[in-house]
C-alpha cells in the first residue's frame, strides 16, 4: 500500500548546495499519440518532469514533428529517440544539460516488432546521470534477453548513476523483472507513493511499467500520481504514467557547479 496519500505532491526539482540534484522523472507509454494529444500534453505538463521516458513514441510519417509538437505543448524538448529507436524516446526540461545521446536498435526477431533504447547522459547541477527509455518485448524469451541488453547498455553509459524506465510488459515477480531488480532498484518498491497499477487507465489492475535506478540514487517517492485528472488520463493513452522524485548525488568534485 502507498505510504503517502496520492494527493501529496512529490518534492519539487531543485539543486542542493552540495551539487546534488532532486529530479522528477516520468515514464509513460503514449501509444503513438493515437489518442488525445491535448490530454496527453496536459498530463505530462502537470507532472512537472525534468526527464520523460517515453514508450511508443510516433515512429512513422512525420514522427519527428509529432514528437516535437508534444514536447512543446508540455514545456519540454526532445532529447533523443522516437522512430530512430523503434519507439522509445526521451524528453527533458531546459534544466538539463545534455552531454550526449544515442539511439540503439536491438536485434530483430523475425515476426516480432523491432525494439530499441533511447539513451542519454545529462547533468543537473553537479549531478551526472545516464538515462535509458525502453519498451520490452511481449514474447517472454526475447524480453528476458532484452533485459540483459538493458543492463549492459546502462553499464556502457559509463556514469556512476543511471535511471531506466519504461513498459516492461511484465509484472513484478516475472523472470525479466527479477533479473533487472537484482541489479537495479525498483523505485516503486523502494518508496511507494500514489498508485501502483499502470494498466489500464479505465481499470488499473497490474503494474507493467517501472522506473529503475542504480545504487546511490535516493528514491523520494514513486508511483502513479493521484493528483491528475482521471478523465484526461483515460483520454491520453492506454497506460497510466509513473512519476518518481529522485535525489542524485553530485559527481566527485562537482559541488561548486550547482546553479541550475
């Protein structure tokens, strides 16, 4: 059960005097923006995120314009991904300083959808963090292999701290979910806040979306925000968003760099 009332706001974004940063991270499957894009943008904007880990971003005709339009309506900018990552994307606020980005396509299994990762390394104040958005396979064996690729990709970012999130297409306790949480922290399990279940908006009954962090990141709260309008959530897409507030330590020697 949640430890806080769902209407309680998570901590606001800020940079601490020691250079560490409190950031708000949103993970959201937007179903290729096939539903109500106005409601979708309002939901995103209401969460006031620093980073948005998107799944099922537009991938085909004019996908860049569609994703940019969504980001602009939510007071965000496109960081990476979309069609070039087979669906996952990253958006960010202007608070982020971008170090690098990379879109990664995963091996294609004949007869199944192409999958990929949207990745980036960004800074907030003195905190440096790797970021990965993912959408794992519906097929259990491919999903398990992709879970291993996700762990490898996080390690390859070369950052002390990282956050990954997305539609895992599996509930906690599943083989791939367990593989991931043997290495990473499940933010909901660490500090539950708001609601747990992410599918479906009309009848939330399962948690298949998650935000995962590396050790050293403090989870201040994570869950489905209870302060959002239920009608807009149902109109926006077929998943509920996961919002987390995280405190990321400053990189070594970065305490004097705080300022964003």
